[in-house]
C-alpha cells in the first residue's frame, strides 16, 4: 500500500494547552492535525484510514443525501451504461419525455381473462365464429405463459417481436398471431392498462403470393370421388360432397358453412341455396345457384332422406381422407376454379362463393380449361332416376327447379 497508517499522539502546544495530534501520509502527502479530545482524534483517524483505502481501490468518499439503496442502484445503472456514448442524464430525459405510467398495473393473466370474457360474449351474440374464439384463447394462453407473472404494461416491442418469432413461424402465421395480439393490446389501451400500445411498432410482414396456387381436383378426380361415394355406405356421404363440390359451400366440420346449412335452405323449386348471415363465414348472406348436375344429385339423394353431414363425421372421414387427398377447402377450391373457367365471370364467381373478386383473380383464374369445366359440371349420379345432361338443360328451361338464378349479365348454365 502507498499510504502510512495514521497515528495519534499527545501534543503540548506553546500556550500550554494539551492537544491530540493525528499524523500520517496520504499517498505521499503529509497530514497533521490537532484535536481537543482523543475521541475527536480517533474519529478523524478512522475517516482518514477509510479514505486511504477507498482511494487505493478506486473508490471515493462523497457526502450525499442518497440512501444506501439509492447509491447502489445508481452504481448499477452506471455499470450498465459503461459502453454507451451518452450520459445517464440523456436516458433519464428520454424516459421522462416518452414514458407514461399506466392508469393501473394490470396483471397479464387478469387482462387476458377479461379480454377472453368479452370475446366469449361476442361469440354468444354471433359476432365471431367458434374457430376464431378458439384461436384467441389458444394464442393468449401462450402469451400469458411466455410472460408469466408480468403486468400487461411491461410488454415491450422487442419482447413481442421475440415472442412472435419463436419456433421459426411462417410469415402468414406470424401475421395472424400479431393480429390477435393487436386487438388484445388495443383492448388493454382503451382500459388504461397500458399507456402506449407497443404493437404499433411491431412489424407486419407483406406477403407476395403467386396467383393460381389453390389446390383443386381435376374433373376426372371428381368423377372418381363421386362414383366411390355413391357406392359407399349406401350413398349417405353424397349430399355433403355434392354441395361442397358443385355449390362451393365451405366444407369445414364442425365449424364450416356446411355444418350450419339446413335442408330447407336448399330449394330445388327455385334453384337456389340460401346462405344466411348466420351460416356464412363472412357474416354476409348470399344465394348460390343450383347447377343442373347438382340438382340431379340432390334428386337422386334427397336431403329429406340423406343427411348433409353424417354423425361422427371426423372419425369416419379419417378412413378415406388420404385416399382422395381431402385437404382443407379442396372441394370449394375446385368449384370456384371450375365455375370461373366455365362462365368466365369473376364477379359472378365472387357472388356465388362469398369471396371478393380480388381473391378470385389471385387464386382461381385460369386454373382450369373451359372443356374441363364442362366435363366437371356434367358429372351425374348413376342412381336410377337421375336425368341426363340434355334432359336437365331442357327441364331447366321449363322448370325453375334446376335453373340458375339469373341476374343482369349473369351467364346461364349450359
């Protein structure tokens, strides 16, 4: 060590008064001071020893009104800023200017609970679908587990981006999950649980897709499928496949349009299928024209005798799903692509399918030839009593049971 231990000795002043002197060297500088009492000298000796030790270790003795805990926190902050070019005051000023304390600190678990309860109420009023509610529950349960124990106000931009990118998710999945978090955090913002919505600075990915990527069946594959189901379990699967393939009804079970479609909505007398807002995925009613071949299938397998969706659907469907490649919405994709190919009208296809014209153009235009579409819409049942295509066309002119509902500019069925 480069300092000498400080000592105390009795000292006689010239005026005869006795003092107590503290002497020593502090890093080469001589120190000497007199005190009236030994206690004062001892206190000074201890202070000098501490000062010498602190100086040796790079520490400083500073008088401050801060508490020991505040001093330790300040030291920790300075250590964190050691490699930064800005002073501590810069970051403090930035926080004071940009951070607002939320009106209340809401635990994330409680916030998720209240939000899910509000969505359950919307579901009960038929504003959102069951799959949508299920996705919200699943995603927010995952969010709650990831940020376990934190208040909703501590969700940061960086934390949310890291969360959304977990598991190397695809861009579409990332966007879907971000959409759920966006509505949840907007809900939290409106209730004062967060002072600023961090999702606004979480990027949304733009996805460029090639047109015409919808997976479809060929006319030959469709014929093979319908022939198979005519002879399978007495033909009771026929109405389901006929309605999804030849009318484009969304085929999902248990939450698709086909599940909610009632037999009375299919009217052969008027040649229409009425999709109500309660049945429609997009909550908009529409009318689907019954094509002549679909009318033949529904006459051969009437809905009064054959169910639209059979019992224990999913378990039974698993027996043949791989055989025919029954992927999600392939039946509906096939109908739309064939309809566009036959009638060359994206607007009418959009009305029939309950899509937008931009979706029709992006995914279904020019996937099929007109010849294949004609073959597709001439697939008829083998069951006795079904009409031939020529008979159906003639019948459609004399009886609206199989006619396509006409609108101005709408193409008529061949």
